[in-house]
């Protein structure tokens, strides 16, 4: 399943990660570097498990934990209306 940014949502890279701006409401969400890596992988077509595993590669976090965190991030992005499937 592939996701895309919702209409009216833009993504900007920052020194510490990324920022999502919902131009419809003027609200923005800041992602740390790990969250930005996960989002980029999700937008490239990875599943949450794949995106989490990629983000965990070289980090001191278990792949299972990273996959769970990636799934949680995806659900929060969906709930906020920032991404669509």
C-alpha cells in the first residue's frame, strides 16, 4: 500500500528532520530525523514495518520496536489528515 501527502500538505526538510505544513488549516507538524526517514520511506512505497526496519538500521533500537513506532507514526499522520492511501 502506497501513501501520498494529502492535497494541501507540503513537506520541508530541516536540519533536525522535517516539517509538514497543512496549508488548509495553517497547522504544522515537526518530525525528528527518525520520523522524517520513516515518512520518506512510506512515501516511497515501503510498508510501516519496512520503513521502521530501515530507520532502525545502524541505530540502537530493535527492529520490532522501530516497526511499531513507524506504524504509530503512520496512524497519527492519517488521523491528522496529512497522508492518504
